C-alpha cells in the first residue's frame, strides 16, 4: 500500500507501554521504579509557537496572521502558548522545564527521513533498524514481552518490548490464554507473557474505538504506577504538519498542543505519588519556518523545543543557547537554528530513568557522537 505525506503525518493518537522490570528483582528496584514517558509529536511541532522568545518583535512582523497573543509567563525571556495551561501549572510547581533551540541532527525537510531519525537516533536515514529507546531499554537490562503489533521503530531493540495498547490484532480469549499458559509451564518467559495477558484489564485486550488522548493517558498512568508495571510509555500525537491554517492561540497547531497538554495534566493526576518518579518528554522530527506562508501556516524547518515534565525534572527552566531569530542568525536564512543535539537530552533522560551510566548509553545507543551529559543540569539525580 502506498501512503502519501499527509497520510504519514495525520492519524489517531496511540499509546504503547514497555520496559518491564527484569525477571529477577529485589526490593530496592521496586521501591525506586522510575517511569519514562515519550510523546512523539508527528508532523513537526513549531517551537517558536509553543515557546516564543519575547524580546524580539520579529515574530509579529513575519507571522502577522498566526502570531500567538495572550501568552503564559515563563521567565524574563520566554513565554508559553496558552493551550499549554496544564503544563504551565507544572512549571509553576517547579516540575516542568523546556529545552529550546534544539533538534536531532537532521537538516533535511522530509517527514519520512526526519521521523525515521527521530526514532532510530541515527544520522543516516534507514541505516539503523532499531530505535534509541529500544536500545536504551536493552542496555538497562529491562525485560520486554511482545504480544501485539505493530511495534514503532522507537521501541525496537534486540529484545521484543511489550507493546500492548492499543492492539490492532484480535486478542485471544482469557480462557484460551489460560489453557495455553498451563501448556507452556516449562517455558518461564512465555508463561509470564500469558500471565501478563490474563492480568490486563479488558480494555487492554481489545482494539478500542475510543482513542481519546485523555483515556489513553489515564490507562498509561494506571499501568505505570504499578510496582510491577511497565516503566516506559510512548504516545504518538499526529497532525503537527500545519502548512495551512496553523492559526494563533486557537488554530490547528494550538489544538494539537492542547492534546499534548492533556497528556501532561492527566498523567499528573492519574500517577498520584508515582509522578515524583516520572519523566515526561516530547520528541518531534524538526521545527517549522520562521515566516508564515500564503496559506497561513508554516513550512518544514529545523530548530524546535522539547517539553519536559514530572517529578524527576530538576527545576523549572528554559535551557537554551539561544541563537536569535534575526536573519543573520537563522539556519539557511529561514529557520530557528539548533544549538544543541536533542539526543543529549534523550540520553540523559534514559540515564536518570533507567539508572544507567550516561557514557555507557552514549556509547551503546548513540555511538556516532559524543553527547553532552545533561543529567545534573536537567534532572534530579
């Protein structure tokens, strides 16, 4: 089946959970369980819309029809899109931060190539067949159980991770699973897979018609806060490719940011005390152009921003080596430049959440580049 660019970047929201504890665990591992939530923003989130720089009137000049007004205050240099009100509450509680003027090391403008690289963590499209998160889970020694398909590239590693909601396959009945489990009593890992299926709520053994993001976030939070539950959740939010009708506060891009905001807000409420041991982080393929186009949207760009939330965030801050958005500062004369390899953020996040050495993760997960260790700058260690 052939798909076009629009089909590639638009679609329903999905959720995948992974990263079980190893078969052999001790009480300290259970007491110190940390969760990592990755929200993939497919289509390219506009970092200049989500977190605009306020000491420059350039945006008002080059985006007269889509500039966002009535912004939420962050600090003396940056503001926040008003649709991120839940995230703003986290900011005021000192459990949210932002990394700006960043991107994966990809300067092309293809969704296919960009999304492949944001998931694989490589620098050459389609060279790597596994994802940076899957490889990180492997290095950390976490267990994976694969019971449904498709598996996103981001989570693929040497081991099959447990990608269990929402399944696009018809799952067997619980009676049948129980019979199979007893048949494979001498296969511990397979038996544990069947035990996992039986223990799931009914909603997680069916392909749901309701893929409302709030529902998915509640399910994720409920599973992540279990001591023996998954440690990784991956959301996919589609539709950030706003070539037209991007709008200001209430435009298409703003509505997508509102969906992201739901995720932060609902996870905070559902996780309860486990929120203090959780990190939520966004991922997108590139940013968008500085100047609006004739369709009141923006084209594919370069630099963007990353949103981080959760109790593992060190403090509320905008971490950036800000390049500016005057013509002389733009990448190829049109985009916010990237001054930080976003993989440094993701490698640091895995180091904290998986209790794994940063340098080991850098060597095994991102071997092509010596990344900046940001663990102590961005996170509680």
